[in-house]
């Protein structure tokens, strides 16, 4: 009892430190703490709080003054080193903000903590989270589950990293390069796009650390690998193939079938369809304004995008039916029989099951390669054969031609038909490719007044009679 009373009295004292940023916390687990703040470009930065916990003496069962003073010295030594680093770098970076103080593993771990607690959030954060877990060797599923082969590179400090730690064309010289140990599906070599995305995730983490944490890192140490991107998919579905798969979805929830119809005839993404609310649909069901669409990230920020999607008759009819069946006509458009918003993966799984049944029934194994997202390719391709690119891109949400062309996949037969139509128009106009003589005369006459046109016709008639 005497030891506990002495320990309590010890902690009750007003312990102070002469080093700025060092303070004592007696609440909870007694500990010394240090946090350094500094300014750069009129912005305030700070290290995370570092703590040194006191140890309970095994002899007395309480805390001792010797232990308390020991950890005070440790905290003050750390803080003094931080202040010295700030002085040397002209008050720009503390020691903890320098590349030599961080290993790649520490950086990825801190970023993963932010993703898990929601302090770091953006549209593609779920994909980046999966890739960070792969790099840290803690992924539980997939070909890279518990893959510890990245550890040698993860243990390097950020100033020690070199480009060949990530990608190399000479495996014997750089056997620890991350992409050499990254696996694709079923243990096969990964596709180029997967490799690029893995390195891009590391660059995303570093970019966030530079912008938000004030770390002094060099993105040039982690360049994107000099490999070409995989060619885009050119899969589309014929009307017959789509009908076969829809026939196999007859037993699915009506909302699931309706989402597929929406994808097929509006070129909307799966996520955009399942997130659609009645408040975004026009009262006559002919269009919807999408606000939460796939966006581009610039300097770590999602740029908001909005677009209006006009609907084909098949979608208008489907929405009218759902609106009539809706009690409130508010909230989610696509609800399950239980009244909940339909889950995106449920639609994909239903599509895949129906696709397998259709492939067996019609002896068409190639149907197994038809994905739900290919409906977007299909709609954009068929519209692109008759409509200007700019109009379709306005509907599909593409803001550059390169992205649009990944979805526009016309078959050679369709191109041949369009060429034949162009040739017929050219021949009909006299083979010059321009307007015919009759078309030119009509265009000129249409600009004349009735009296002038009558005079022209009289002159022409007299010339014909004279001839």
C-alpha cells in the first residue's frame, strides 16, 4: 500500500520539461510524450505524437522516479534531434519528415491506417487498399495472399530506394524488384495494366505523404514502369447473345434484371445504375442526371463530374413500370424484394450464373468471356455507328477521344456497310463527292423570291424552245 501511495504522489507532481514539445501525461498509462510543430509556406505542420510509457517496478508494483526520469531523457533527446533537424533544414522539415526516417513499409502502413479509419477517402481507395495490403504481405485472398517476397524492398528507407527496386529488365542483376514477385490470376504473370496500377498505388501513397504529411520524398525514385498498357477489351454482345443471357435470368429478382436492361440501353456503369435515385430521374422517365460518377483525381483530389443520360424506349418503359410500383418514388430506383438497395456484386454474380447457363445451353463457350461491363461497350459501339462521337461521349461521360475509343469497337462488317453507304452517296452525287448539279441548282433557286424564280424559269423555257 505504501508503494502505491508513493507512486500516486509521484505522478501527481507537476513534471515539466525544458525542451519545447515534450510533456508528461499522468492520465491512463503514465507516459512522456513529444510532438513537434513547425511552419512551411505559412502552413503549420506537426509530427505525430511520440510516447514513452513508464514501466511498473516488479519489486514495488508501482512507478519509480528513476524510471520516470529515464523516459523523460529519452523523450527530450528525441525532441532535441527533431529541433536540430529543423534548424539545419531552415525550418522546413523535421527529422521525421525526412526520407531517411521512413521505410516504404512504414509509409504504406500509415497510409493503410488512414484508409481503414476513413481519414483518407476517395473513389478508388478500395482498390488502392487492396494493393497496399498485397505489398505489405497481409492480403488474405488472391494469388498474392501472404506474399512476403516484397519484404526486402519494404525494409529500405525512402532515400535508399532506386527505380530498379520496382521494375527491371535484368532480373539477375535486380532479383528483388517488386514486379518480379507480383503474381497475376492463378499464379500466372500479371498483366501490364496490373503492374502499372501497383506502382501507381505506391506513387499515390507518396504523393499523399508529400501533400498532407509534409514528408520530403522524391517521386522520381518510383517511376511508372516503361511497359505498354494492355489493349482495351473489344467484346460486344449481339442482340441474340443478350437475349440468351436474359432468358437465363428469368428467375432472378426483377430489380437485378432491370439493372441489366439499364446497363444495356443507357451505357451506364453498374455502380451508376445501382446508385440511381428517383430524385435524379425526370418525371417522364426519359433522362437522369448523374452526379456521383467516376471522376478523375488531380493532386490527390477527386474532380466532381456530372452528366445527363437520355434513355432509350426500353429504359423509359422499365422506369415507368418501376415508378408505378413505387410507393414513395423517392430514394433508390432499384430495390430488392426485401426493400433494400440492390448490391452491385449481386448483379454481377447473377449475370455470371446466367452467362454460364446460356453458354452450356447454346454450346457457345465464348459467351463465358462476355462481362456485364461489356454492355457499356455494346451500347457505345452501336450508337457510334450512326451518331457523332461528341454526342455519345456527352452521354457516356468520356472527356477525351482515347478513352472513348476503348469502348467504340465496331465490327469489320459494320465498317464495310458504312463504306458501302458512303460510296452510294458519292456515286449519286456524280462521283465527285460533292453536291450534284440538281442539288446545286435547287440550293440557288431556294434563295430567290417567287418573282425572281418565275423570271428564271421563263428564261430557261425560252432557251429550251430556241434550242
